[in-house]
């Protein structure tokens, strides 16, 4: 049975090329991708179709027991399953977890399209595992989009 689908969107006052560059640069991802309250370390990123992105998201406040991989972190390896420069990138992610509530693969697709004054960024998360709380996921995606906007607009 397929998981749920979560969505988030934001208009950003920047060209699609600048946003796409932030989606494909490991150093940029470490700055803007982690939701508020987390840090990110990219351990591998080959931003080509069929490439892989591996990263660790760590909660700033330790001991919360919120992580999927350890009590304080989420380890994720994603395959790049879609790549259309300046338009779309899709990551199919598998969480490293012993908890069956996080089993399976979730696909996050970032779509970029022209918008008044910049670019509309639409995130579609498909087959979201049931262990990921929907309200937490919505807040996390909104936080990442806000940080992406700040990153690309300086």
C-alpha cells in the first residue's frame, strides 16, 4: 500500500537557475535544507540522474528521541531519480532505521516554475512513511523552503 502524499510551496524572488544550483550543491544543502532545530552534514552527493545524495540530519537539542536512525539523528541516502536542470529534481529516499514505521522509500520532487517576481517552488513528497508525523513534516518542509528563500536571496 502506498503512503500518503505531502506538499509544500513557496514563491521565491530568485531565478530558477539560482534555486536549482542550491538544490545540487552539497555545501548549499548543508546550510538551507535542515529544518529549524536541525543541522545537516552531506556525506556524498553526485547530482546527476542516477546519482546519490547521502546526508545526516541531527537535532540541535540532543536527547529528544525524535530521530529515525539514532535518538538524535536521521541518516538518509537518496537516489536522484529525476533531473531537469532549472526545472525539477527528484530524490527517492530510504531512511536508515530499525523502526518499520519508517520502512520503504519516500520520493521528494522539487518542481521549479516561473512566478511573478521569481520562481515558484513546489515540493511533492510521495509515499511518506506513516512514522513521519504529517504536521511535523509540513512544518519541516515549510522551514526548509523559508531557509532556501533566505539562502538564494541573500
